[in-house]
């Protein structure tokens, strides 16, 4: 049975909110006197310990609003969907925008804009047109236990498959002893803090294997290190 926002305890609710910010399907934001702050080419949204973070250039509307330290309202729709869970919930975050330059960026005009949450609300629309609104306690939303939330894990998996496909194929070739030319494709799936499923196709067909880490990751940095260090070893 599909769960609804109204049935979740506050800790689960915080996890849903963090997942939505980590892996949004859609995002929109307004500030005092300014609408459509995110309608800008080249602007990207990520999250740092629950803080919505935007990468943009200095004259982007969101950067201008941050320079003036305006209050803003961000709404994201979760890109995490699950037939057994409350996928697709929307999250509204209110807070104040701040701006900083990107140290060491190749573009001197690069900016990082953050929205420090002062209020987090999860919205869950029902089929009858009503909407369940539940406020997420900030201390739970900011809890480090949600660093490796489902949204972050899915986004990390997508990044690995999109940006590091060649490295995955090389790792598989070393682990299996097969010539690299015989490996047609490789990808990750079902990444968790404890392990990852590796999928590949070679001349013998499709294969899947689960690689368990030597320990459970607690932070994004630990997860990244475990993936790099143990992916090849776990396949041997």
C-alpha cells in the first residue's frame, strides 16, 4: 500500500524532504518582488547538508537577489518515485539567500547562492484535490543522518553512469580479466551506504553482481572513497 505524507513520522518526513532537494524533478523559486528566479540557462541546483545550493553567474537573477539578501521561497518536486513509498511529494523551503564567489573557478564570474532554510514544509496532493501539509522540524531536516538520503544516492548513481562510464568499464575489465574491447557497457544500480549493484554486458551476455563495502559509509566523502577503492576489489 502506498504511504502518504500524513502517515510518516517526523524523521521519515525529514528524509523525504532531503531526498527531494537532493534529487528534484522540478524546481521553482520566488523572492521578495522577484519571480522566476530559476529561469536561467546554465543554473544548477544541488544541496549541501540540506541547504539548497545554486551555481550560476554573477548577473543571474538568483545571484542579484542573494546579493540583496532577499528572503525567498523554493518549491521542488521530488524526482524519487517508489511504488511502495511517497514518491513525487513536493517540498517548500523558505529562507534567506546569500551569495559567495567560487574559489578557484575558471570563470571569475561564477557564483554560489545558498538558501538557508528557516521553514520546511512537505506537500502531498491527494486525488480529491486536497493537499496534506506537514512542517518538518528543522533539527531533523538538518540532521547529518540524512546526508546519504535516497535522492542523493540516486543522483550519485546517475553521475557515475553518465560521467564515469569509461572508468567503470576499465574496472570491470581488470576484475574479470576480459579484454576491454569485449566489454560493451557497464553501469551502477541500487547504490546504498553499504554497497552497490554493478551491471555489465560482454560477449557472453548481461551480468549483475552486488559489491558490499568493507564498512557502511556515513558521509558522501566516505561513500565516494569506498566506491573508488573497493569497486574493483569487490568484483574479483
